[in-house]
């Protein structure tokens, strides 16, 4: 899956499908996206190939107090992905809207729905949780294995 910022300076390939796609309805994601939620495709950092340009990281506050760094194009300032303290730098949370074909990454789960906007309607066939969740309850076995392999490789 190819993606880029608005001006095209930063272009990238996702070399595999994302591990899991979160539609996050927390207040921070609403504020940072300027929308009702952020749509983030979690993928191993090693599975993202930057083809051109270099993103800039900006640390932003979170309700949890853990680090979040949003990586943006230095020219047009479009957000491309984030890293989170809880997931470490081995994983990126790619902004689905930066993909050339965002339809390839529908949400696998809605998170932090306790703060979703009242006018947002959730589909019954996509899981929704009030806060966060245990991946073992929602992720397919092969996705859990892929995540563990990436964690193991990062620990070496």
C-alpha cells in the first residue's frame, strides 16, 4: 500500500497489511485530527519503507501520560504516523488517510468510544470498546504471532 503527504514530499510503502486498524474516539485524537476520530493502521516499523523525504517527529501530550510522537511532513505538516510509548518504536500507527487508497484499511475496532461524538454511528459488525482492549480477545492468532515476532526482533 502506497501513501504520501499532501505535497508529495514524503512518500512511503506499507510492505504488508497492517496488524490492526483502530478508529480511536478519544478526545486527544479528536483534537489532533480535527475530526470525530483518528483512523490508525498499526504496523511494524520494519514493514514501512520511506521512498522519499523525511518526516519530522513532534511529541504531543496524552491523557495516559505516555509519550506520543506524531511524524509529519516538514513542508505541508500532514500527519503520516505516530509512535506511542506503550507500543514502542517497533510499531507505527499510520494515518489511514495518508494512504493512496484509504478504503483498503477499514477499522477493525472502535476504541475509546466513551468519548465518541454522539452523532457518530458505529457499525454493529465492528467491535467497539469504551476504552482500550486486550489484543488476545480481538486479534486473529496470526496477527498476535506477527506482533510477538516483531517484539522479539526489536529486543535483540
